[in-house]
C-alpha cells in the first residue's frame, strides 16, 4: 500500500546564471506513512529545506517524482489540493506573513478556502491560543520579535488544518519554553493523527521523533528510529552532526554510573540511574566569583524604548533596562522571546537612539546626535538575528570582504576573508564565489557572522549567533569565540541556545518584559530557579544534572557548566565513592 508521501528517484538543483547548477537533492527515494512523526537532520546546506519545499510543491523535481496522497506534484492542477494537505512553516517565517495584524494573517488561509466567518474566527482563536499568541490578536505583525513571528507562521498553518505539517527550523529563534511548546504542539498534532516532518539542527529535538532521516550533501544517508541513528556517533560527527547533549553527557557519566544506558535519550532515566552519595561528607566548594576591576565599555541605565511611540500601535520593548559590560568580558544576554534583547543590542551601535535613559559605549554617549556613528561602528560589530537583514552583496567573498575593504583593515584582504569564513565553518575555496541567493538559511547566517568578524571590531554584539547552525558549525563558532576571548575582545552574546557556551561567559544578564531581572556570574544566576521558572528559562543541561547530583549528596562544586567539569569533579572523588 503506497504511503501518504512517496518519493521516487528525486533530484533537484538550483540554477546559477552562467554556471553549473547547485544540486541540493540527489536521487532520494523514500516513503512516509500517514501519521508518522519524522525528524529530518543534516548539516547546513544538506538539502533539508529544499526537501520540505518539494513536498508541498513549492519546488518541482528536476528528476523523479513526489506523490502526496497519490497526487503528483508535477501536475500543477494538483497544487491547491496538495497545499491544503501539506502545510509548511518556513525557515524564515517573515516570508509567509501577508497581513498587517496577527489575527488577519492567521485568517488569510481559511478565508481563501471560502469558510464561513464564524468558522474562520474559531480557527484563528484556536490556532493563536495553541502557539501562545492569544493576546496578540490585534498586534501589528511587523512589530513581532523573530520568535513571535515564528509562532505566528505556525498558527497560520494550523488554521488551515492540514494532514501534514513541515516544521522547517521552527524553533530556531524561540526561547526554551517556546521550543518546548512547539515540540508539545508537534506531539499533540501527531497524536491526533497528523503527519509531522520536523526539520531541525537540535539533536535533542530529533530524539523526540519516531523516525529520523539524515541528509548529507543532498543524499539520504541514514533512516531509522532514534536509537538506531544515534548509534552511529562516529559517522554523525564526520558529517557535521552529533548525539543529543543528554546522550553525550550520559556516556561520559557511565564511567561512574554504569546503570546509565548507552546513548541515553531520557533525562529522567539518567537521573534515576545515579545513586545517592555514600562517601565521606565533604565541604562543597564555594562558587568562584571572578574578580574583575576593569573598566566598563558598555553602560546602560534605565533604558526605555517604545515602538511606534505616540500612535495607537505603540508597543513598549524596553522598560528601564540596565546593563554593564566590562572590557574583555564575554557577557551573556538571555531572556524569553520578545523580552527586548535585540532592541537593546541595536541601541549599542546606534541603530536605535535612546528615547529615555542612558547608553554609553567606549565612553561615548549614544544620545549625542552629533556623535560620529561611522567611527563607532568600526569598533562595534553587530551580527543581526536575521542575517538577511545585513547581507547585500551578490557573492559570498565580496560580502565578507566588505568591512575590511571599507574599514581599511591592515593585511591581505583574501587572508582576512579566509580566516573569517573558516571561523564560522565556511570552506574558503568552496564558498567564496557562491551566489548568496543559493545558500541555505544556516549558510547565510554563517556569511553574516563572517562579515562581522572580518571587520575585526573591538566589541562584538552577537544576536542569536548559534540559531540555525548544525552541531559542527556551533562547535567551530564556539571555539573561535573562545579564541577571541583570549585576545581580549569584548563580547555581548544574546542567545536562546546557551548549552555549551555558557562556560565561556564571565557575566550573565536575564531580561524579561523589557526589564533586567538578574545579573551575575552564570552559576549564581542559574540557581535562581524560582525566578527563572516564572519567565520560562531552563538552566543548561549540565547545570541541571550537577544540581541533581548535589541533591543526592555528591559534592559537586557550584559553577559547573560542562560535561568535562562534571567528569573532573567526579574523578576527584571517584576513588572514595565509586568502586
């Protein structure tokens, strides 16, 4: 019996004027049954988004066929029916927002189906409620944060009540609570009988699916249940992926706690497998606080900002926010979606002038209308949350070379560009002459980051730098940021994906509803569980596991952020407590 989705010898490539086309999908054949929950993973540029667009006839195969409920996507007369059956939340959600208000946008699809107004209202209310935007009905769609825009795009798809939903990096810009909500929504849709294809770079999300398909260079290289796929760690690392962080940590802890299963995918199982500490009582090591008397290079006091101020659409983004960043520090900025992080960052290099409060960077008052902004921006690099907002050249090499050419950075331009591209995982010879229009979303993010790094600024402002990057690219970028830290570069990193990078942060600030509510070293901030729970922030996995170890009596010091640090702590006491 044929599946709900049938793919036969599928190939597709993007045409490039005057050059060979770039092949994105190569001879893929597979079948998807109705009601399956499938995760699609692969490194940046592996063909994941292209596959999704082929499934709802946004793209037509060069070779082979795609059938949806028996309908061939090559037949244009089938397209309207196919798109009512297969909905897709794009990697860049702004591309599917069509109306000026949230409610009108969600109503657009059902309205085009010719449904009665009452049914449309019901669908809109249910869809917005399911994605946590019930109170946003009359909010202007263009004033939403990136994460809120992703939720709106999902609501628009859900209001169509399709048989299948393709989530293309839908959680990339969401805070941990938002990611959990989308995953919960996906599971509930799956339980109701809907087919789910979840494209993601987060291995912990892929582990929640029933089946995982792995793409590499446009080919399907692995296909099976999570346990089977994640049993191939060596191969996954070779193609730019890895195990979920929980499995990596669990495998490291098995040396001390053999009851933990190999490639453990359940946090509750891991915790149950850890016995109570039975060794001699040991004084827990105090939290180490970094002593830093260096000067502040960023000073924000009582900063307020209202979008569309003095209009009926006025929307406050910042409310007396405060921030202090010291020279050479890596300062983390964390908060729920829509908390004002991006707005705060854009004040720091003069893209937004302060409406109220004070902003000082490198001793310069950014309220001064006569301040020379070009000189300021040479020293302060900002990588936007949405890379498309700052990428404008035709070729990758020219884009990355723009800052060093115009800022007259000392050295050979080609070598500066090469170093910046390699720092973010873009192979110089492969990508320097690529059309930016042919890149995947993750690859464009790398280009945007490389273009900022090539300017060699004194201060780096990074807005969600890890969103949309595959595991290998995240590792490479993290390692490069560590190198920059050693060189004394000051960095302010706003991120929802702080697993694996929080250990490099000297200080951390938490924002919520436009206000700063917590400051301090990460270990001191992340133990404020009651405050964090209220705003939907979950501490990193390693900090959660370390806290559970302490609850069971293990003398693990505060401020442990990495699997290596937990392993080292256990090694120091293993001779006494673990036989």
